[in-house]
C-alpha cells in the first residue's frame, strides 16, 4: 500500500499541466494539444525531488516538442526494484513504473512500447538507464542527465558529503556497499540485449557522479553498443544549471529516437 501522505508540491498553473493519480500515487501529467499520437515520455525525478514543471529546460523542451509526459513521484527511492516503505509497502518503484505508469500511458495516450521513452536527472537519470537496461523491449529509448550511477559510493561517503542525508535511504535498502554496487546500472548492461537508443550527459566537474558516467561509456563502447555520451562539456557541475544546459539535446535525441522506432518493422 502507498504511504498515507500523497501530497504534491503546489505549483503555478501552466497550460496542459496537471496532477493525476496513478495506482494511488501522484504523477505529473503534460498533455498538450497537437501531440504526436502513440508517443510518451516518462520522467523520473532526482533525489531532490524537483518536479518536471520546476525543471525549466526539460519543461520547455517538452512543450516545444509537444511530447506528452508522465512524471511519477517516488521519493528518494532510487527507482529500484526493492520495497521502499516511504513509497509503497507492496510495490517497488520499478514495478510501479513498468506496470502502472506504462499502463497509464497506454490508457491515456495510446502509447505503448516502443513508443515510450525514459528521461531522468541525477537519481532519476540512473533510474532511466537502469530500467532501460532491465526492460529494453519496454523502454528502447533512454536519456539521462547527470546520472547518479555509482550510488554505492554515496553510501560509502555519506558522513563526509555536505548533503549526505540525501543518500541515507540507500542504507536500509541494501545494508552493505557491495550489495548496492552489484545493483547499479552498469552491472545491468546485457551485451546482447540493450535499449536501441541511449543518451547520457555528465559535467566533468561533477566530482561525485562523473566517473560512473565515464565508466558506463567505456563499457558500452567496449561492447559495441550504440550510444551518445556527452562527457566533456562544463556547464555548472551537478544541478539545475547543467540539467537546463543539455535538456534541449536530450529531448531532441528522444524525439528522433521515437521517430526511428515508429519506422521499425517487426
């Protein structure tokens, strides 16, 4: 069952944006007129839980592209396939996305695989990649901005990180650093079964998370898996300034990838 509180942040009204309920959990909805039918973006938020409407760059890019979007709320759950009591005592965040949120995209938008793209920032960026690696047929398109891939390192360094409390939820989920490392996105890459369209970007001055993105790029390159990795552009470190600086490219990639998927036969 969901936790008793499902409060959502109050935000100024914007045309075609609203809150909806998906299987007992709040979810942002963007449903513009004139959107291409059969396509949708699922946005996974970061550890600071900024809404999609607060993410200025992504919001503007989605509005410009007229891409419908669902943005479920899951707290500091890391979008894992583990029970996270602050989210739900019976359903993992991953199963919520793969099940209820995907079903909502089909019901509301007529969008199903391969017409669904995952997009995320920070915690949600690693979530987008990790879910796409675990479910490539459902999510053949994934775009991650500043993905927090090596979350086991945040567990290790939690006492000396200035915002270490943001990562405290990981300890009760795993209990030990090595168990967490074995569940990171990099170790879910399958050499023969992967999402056909992958894009990720990380600022080289992002001291906590950039190495994980670089190692993912190296692994994908070694396996010959097509992807786009932007790893050499400085744009503000880890945070909204960098997210906004690359958001347009992320959504342009998603749009082109969904176009390509729509032309696939069989």
